[in-house]
C-alpha cells in the first residue's frame, strides 16, 4: 500500500514536470547555478533531462507528453471530488456525537478516488512503457530507482 502512494506521488510529479514543457535553458536561465543551486531545478529541467537521457524521438516525446497531460487533467478533476469531502467530514465532527456513518461514506469516496487514480496511473504507465524501447525502459527504471537526482544526472 505504501508503495502505491510513492508510485502515485512519483507519477504526479512526473505529470507536473511534463506540464511545464521542455526547455533548453539549464540552471536558472544560464545563470550557472549548477545542480546544487536553488535556481533552475524546476519541473522543466527534470522532464527535459529525463527525455534527453532516454534519447527519445520526437514521436516518443509526443506520446509521453500526451499521456502525462491526459493523466494530469483527469487527476486534477478528481481533486474536486476529494475537496468536497472536507465539508462532509466537518459535518460529521460538528454534531454532539461523531456521525460514524458519514465518516464511513467519506472514506468510501476516498477509496473510489484512489481506485480511479490507480487506473489512470496504470493507463499512463502503459502508454509510456509501450512507446519506449527495451533500452529506454531499463534506463527509465534505473532513474526511478535512483530517485530524483538520478533523473537529472547530477
């Protein structure tokens, strides 16, 4: 279960990186801050570095960008479903006694959203996996395993 949350966080982060697009300016627009500086290490940098290190073709990049963009849009729409449960949870707590049935309904909604997010993540992973060749899949797996600094190659 814990691995699912880490995987979800990684995929959401990857989607955030894709959202910003690919840039050709490194390290804070050429200011030379390097990998260890605070500037220039945003989502564009990481996404660009991942695509560069995988040596993706323009066609592969298009598929990856579209898959991540679709994931981001659909995941964003799920956010509103979760936000709506805050008022329900507050209502359950506000009464003289905890409304356990209402809390259970909130948890059911959360479970449904997590299940939808899991399906979205799986679909996106399948699309990205399907567009990469064997060497690129191995490289991507190695980058994911090594963590965020493995993506950037710092």
